[in-house]
C-alpha cells in the first residue's frame, strides 16, 4: 500500500502487525455456536463474576430472576392431547416433556446462550413449512397456548426463550434459499437460513448480505429481521427497513401474510412488513424474507488510529464522511481503557506503541483498490497534518485486517475475564455520545464504588460511532446491588434527557421492557399496545416481553 | 475527460453536445408550479387530446368522472358554525365558500394540476402549527367532517384534492426547518417545507436530501413522505423507509404522535412511522419529518448510450453495478420510439447520429473526480469491447449533462404534444420489464388500434431501470373507449402474472384504488383495511381513496 505512505510516511508508521497465533478472533472456540462479540454487547449484566458467585450448573429461571413476572392465567396448559395434535400436523419430531424425559433436548431451547434467561417449556416444535407454522399457530390461538418463536437463539435480551411454559416454535428446519436474482440483487429465503450461509451463497455470486454481525454463524435471517439487527454493515448499507423488500409472516390466528415482494418499488397500500421488522415475534412469525443485496466490493482496507480526545474522534468522523465518502464501510471506536483491557487479556501486540485516550477502526470497501488506497492515503495525510489523529497503521493484508478487527470485536470477551460486566447498548446524538461514559464514571466514583477494594473496575466505552451506537460497559470484580442501584435508573434518565435510545440494536425482550418509557413517550407506547392487540388479541405471541399490551 | 477516451477513443465518440437554447428543461415555462417530468409519469390517462376534445375551461368533477363514487352520508356537511370554530382555532385566514364567494381561492385547492380531478370543498385550512392541526382534526373527527390533507398538490393519482366536499388541510404554512446536525446528517423540518428549499439548505452545508424529483420546486417534504416518493436518487440512497428517521404525525382524533427521532439506530418497539410513509394521509397528517441526509458528492458524470437490444440494456446494468458500483447514482433507459419523440418535439440535437432500439442514461456521483472518470472510462471500454453498447457520449460540462438529462426527463412532455397519453407507472422484475411494452403493442395491434387512421400512435417505454420501474406510455391521436377497454384490465392482468406492481412510485389515490387487487392479495388488502379502521374508525381521513376500509 505504497500510495498511502507517500507524504505522511514520516509521521504515519506502517503496521508491523504479525499474524499472531493468539489473535482475539482465534481465541474464541470454533465450536462455540454463537459469537462472543455480538453476544457480549448486551444490555444489563452478563457473565458470572468469578469471585463471589461461581457459575451455577443450571441457568437460573427467568421467573426467579424477575419475581415481578407472573404466569398469565389466560393461557392454557399443555396437555397430552395438544402434543398428539402437534405430532399429527408436524412432519419433524416433536420434542416434549409430558410423556417422555426430554429435558436434555428441551434445555437448549429453554435457556439462552448467555445463561441468563431460562423457561420451562415442555414442548418444542420445528415446523418444516409455512403451512405447518400456520397450523401450529391456528391451533395454539384457538387453545390459548402461549408460544415463543425461536431462531438461532443468539439474542441478548431474553427474547427467544420462554419465560414460563410457552411452546417453542423453532425455525431451524426452514432453511431453504428460495431464489436469487443477480440482476436486481433480490434474495429470497426461508426465515431459518443461517446468516453466514446466506452470505456465503451470495459471496459465490459476487454479492453480500447487507447485514453482518458476530453471531452470523448461528443466527437466522428471520431472527435478524424479527429483531431488526444492526451490526457492522449498517453504516454503509442502512437498516433492514431499507433493504428488506418483502416478508412472509404467519399471524397468530394462522393467517399466512404473503408479502414476499422482490420489487424495489411498490407503492400499493400500507407497507405492513415494517411492523414485523423488529417486532421480536410478538405479532407474528416471519417464515420468509426477501431482501435487496448489494454487489460485493472488490477492495477492502482497514486502518487503526490513536486519538487524543473525543472531539478529535468526531472530527475524524466528519473528515471520513467527506473524504472517504462512498467507500467508507465502518467507523468504530474504543476508549483507552477498553483498548488496555483487550490487549492485556488477549496477548495481542499493540499496533501503536504509545497509549492514547481513544482509538478508531476505519474500514473502506470499494470496487477499485488503487482508488481506495489513494483516497485513504489522502485522508490519512489530512488527519496527520491537521493533528486530528496522533498515530496510525494500515493493514497490509487480510491477517492484519483481522487482527485490527479483533481488537474491536474482542473487547466484550476480554471484559468478561475481569469478572462480571454491566452492559448497555445505547444510541446517543454523536456530540454527547462519550459523555455518557465520563458522566457514568463520575457518578460511580462519587458513590465510592470505583477502584481497589470497590466492586467497579472501570467504566469503558466503545461501539459503532458512525451509527451513534455506544456500548457502555462497567466491568466489576463482583456483582453488588449498590452498583445496580447506582446505575439504574441513572443511565436511563441520562439517555432520556438527551433523546437517546435505551436499545440501539439489541431490542427489548425481557431485559428492556420495563425501561421502554425512557425512550418512548406515553402516546407511542399506547399506540404500540394497540398494534399488539390488533394482531394478537389473545396475547399468545412471545408474552411477558417487548411492549405492554393495550 | 481525457481518461475516458484513452483506449476506446476510436469507437467511443466524444460528446459534441452544444448548450442548446431549446433544451427540454428550458422548454418548460419557469413559472409552471410543478415539473412536467414528474407530472407526466402518472398512471391512467392524462392530457386532453387535441383533435376530438378541446380542453374544457373548468376541470371535470371527479364525481362525474367516477360516477361509481358516492358521497358517504356518514360525513357531516360543513356549517357556518364549523367555519366560525375553525376561525377561532386557526391563526391563518380560513378560505371558505359558505359566507363569502371564495371560488377563485378554493379552486387551486379543489383541482389537481393535471386538470383531471376536482372536488367541491367549501373550506380550506392552512394551520401554522402542529397544535393547530391537532385541534382541527379533533374537531373534524368529533363532528364527522371528512378532510383531505394537502401538500404541494403535485400528486398524480388524485390523492391530494377532495372528491366531494372534504375540508382541505393544506400544510404550506408549516415551512420551518427545525434542525440539522452536520455530523450525523440528521435533518428535521416541518412537513410543508418545499423539497427544493430543503435540498438547497442542505447543499449549503455540503449535504443532499436523499430524494430528488421533477416536482421539487413545489412538492412538500411531508407530501413526499406521505406518498413514499421514489424519484431519481432512490437507486443510490434507497427508499424513504430507509432514510426517514422519525415523524411527527397528528392522528385523526387529534393525538400528536411525536416520533421525531434523530438517531440512526433505535430498537425500542414497533417502528410505527413506517405505517405513515406512503399512507397518503389516510390515517394521519404528517406534520414533521426527520431524515438522514448523505454527504453531497464532489464529482458527477453523465453518459448516454445507444444499445441494440433490451438484453444488452440488462447486461449494461449488470456491468454498471459491478464496475461503477459505489459511484453509480442513476441508470435510466428509454426505447427508440421514446427517443424519437423527445428529439422530434423539442428541437434537440441527437447526441448520437444513428438510431438505436434503446438508449441509456448513466450518472455517477463520487468524492473524487479523477477516480470516477477512470472508473467510468474502464466501464465504457468494457462496454464497447464486449459490444454491449453500440455508441455513446459523455457530458463534458454541466450544460451537456443537463441536455442528456433533458432527453430522459422531457419524454413525458413530448408525448403530451401528440394528443393524449395512456400512462402506467409500474414495477416489474427486470428480466421481463420491457416485455410489457412489446406485449402491449402486439395486443393493441391485434385489436387493430395502432397506426394511421387508428387512435394509437405507438407504445413506448422508459423509466428508472435500476429500480425496475417502467413508465409504459401509449400516446393516442384521440381518446377512444376501445383503447381503454383493450388496455384495462390487460395491463393489470399482465402485471399480476409477473408479480409486478401497479404503482411503483405514484401511489393509489383515486386512480389506482380499484386496481389494488392486481398487486396485493386478499389477505394484504384485509390487513390494510384493519389498519385504516384502527387509526381512523370514522373514516374521515382522505376518504374514497387508497385502500378499502375493513
């Protein structure tokens, strides 16, 4: 990458990043069925702290963690007759605990991967067709049997496992790619297709799925849409509301809503599919997805910078928008504390010798490597000349690029090694984004909760700066009620004052439902309740979660 | 643009397009308050044919054109007391025909610019604030007075004028830009801000509005969102469902739904704003819009090609996606017949000497002129070498670029000079897009309706190829019932078989409502009716239009 070094060679030291054996990505066991990165960026606390509370053998029941939740007595209890009926309408085996000891088979569907939420469902159904989903829901609705739709079960807010005895409808048996049109880019698949499978299929056809996230090896396309997943490509390709062309959804009463449009433009009536994008399975089950997939970029660059202040991080972002413009595909940041933790805990050589208060990861993707290199080079020179960044390196190959990305993506796992972590995934107007970290730290310090002998190790921030999405993390030596009390509602009230969002990309589920009022006003919450009631009058779809019923 | 000529110079003749006085854009009277281009791309017939039916002085009443429409007797009739009440809650003068002769003032609000739809409203309100809109709707809902929201009144399907005596709520007095954040690109404004005003404001701040269309000098941002307008930038920046960040909407009962989010990511509940995008004012009135605006591109190129077949047009599009990729900002096409008509009627010098069955307009926008020129040059060489295009020119300056754009944008106006035109704005999977033109022509020829002495002059096609959006036009010497009978439902049935859309970007309004079933199945139509009923149980919002009530 010669062109980049041209004029700024004296100040910008070229990367000497070796292909470490222990890069962060590689440190994650390959067999792990969900990615730690996406995983760890959850809200509320995750990971069992080492010192005071050793990991229990079985995950605590959600009903015990949230004693305010009570089973809704409107719902019927599963009977052997129900199980027999399901067996008659499902072509795949029914996993059930009424007449057999199926606890080992039920467990992975009852508990989430974070070991934080667990229900007691005695029945898991894995329909193979949309018609089977329809028959199941029609029956459950008539019988008032509550259900929880389940994709890859990689969610972070307890949305994809039962709270009590809800029947699990798992979509993993619906995994066919239905069609792809390389001219328009319209890709249509079953909801149960794994994201990485979809992306690999598209890669062979020189396209990409417009969404990418750490959990891609396990998460389902349908689950991505149901949770309006954000991830790493949003900055460039926008949200799923812009890329999803059509959906096939089974409504609670069994009605199949076939809206699997493959057209880019269609102005014929209310665009109902958007209600189901991000609805977390509370008004229907998505069974098919049609989505517009962009051309795959031929060239990619990854760069890493040290920056002296958050003001300069913002300046760098403005410059990137101006100068990298159409080739900018990621603008991620982390603070010095996050960087210290990720490098200390992963035996990763620091790309930059000196310590800096902030670090930035920038990725470009374009169709012409030479042009991209030149744009990046000019941009780097400008940043150095104007002293917006203090130091920086550019990856010279795929391995170095992976290592840089590992520094960003590995933060969450590294934090977990410190003990427990209180985590918040929030959106904030850029100007005030980092103030949330400093204000929270000051607040906790005033409460005497930070430092040696105190529960809180530090307060760190990182995230998708280009999307205004901060991951606020508070690593603790041990969980302590005083920390929780100091954090909540402080964090939510702080966000409310700045019109921030209490959930940027992870949704509401069980975890955030009680805090919805901090991001949405009464009118909005009332209108949401109306929608829930309209589509799911009996309330059987993924109950106890998301938004209050009307 | 030297680089582009490099190797292909012998085959690719450089543009010699002079700055004609009579370029198509200039031929449109500057004072005309809506752009002919957008205007003419409507569905159904427009323009009064010269020979058999001279233009009437007054526009025919919609009630007379559509005798099947009857005034809904659920709605109250306007009284002097109502007018007095409106005067007490509106800070701007009330235009009313009960106690004054206000017909001249009412007429521009009762009739559409195409002179095709006309109602008989006796009251036009121009609220200045969201609170005033709220008070008006609350009162109208209680009194069961029907209303029609009105923006720039540049629509093409009769959606923005009353059908009978509905009260007009015109948003032109709500025209403040509320805020702009140059870091995130979030722009917030009143619904009545004119699109061009918004775009000019953003231009001064090095950003663009992510939507552009011919009517930009008159249309309102709120109207754009209410009709989910498509236009010229959709290929690059996507639909409004992807770019709109938040909305402020007044519901029929006067409730103000404040969802003016400026965050890029916010996963806190059903994303209700999408219901109002493209709802054509049938469930609420949009009073404020928050939208994500991209950085303005420093460089722009416009090229024009002659192509020998529709297959090659598609090949060129695939190549453009591959090679121009991130800088491709428009891919428009027209057939030979459309090109003949636009050049013949506008005294425009042909950019290419020979005639071709198809022509393409390609635009690139990027941050680096040199890079864009080189990409375009490589692309052109490839097209010529592989004989995908037969001939082509590239604009060397802004005037030439405008002239090329004029050839595309002037088609509609040129067609109108032939007499009348039957027009359809449709979406079709790309592979079969042009078959609609040839099949329709064959169909009309078989019916003996084409050629000298027959009503039909020709069947022509053009449009936003990159978006799969065809404008099918049938210019006629005079309107004849036999042509209408031959076209409908033929055109709609043809679309239905190919899962096309009967309205790509112009919406439903009065014109397309009866044909909705050709693009949406019974379930979808029933679900749409539910939404209408949920938000507007008395049906007062823009009645007789859009979708059937439940």
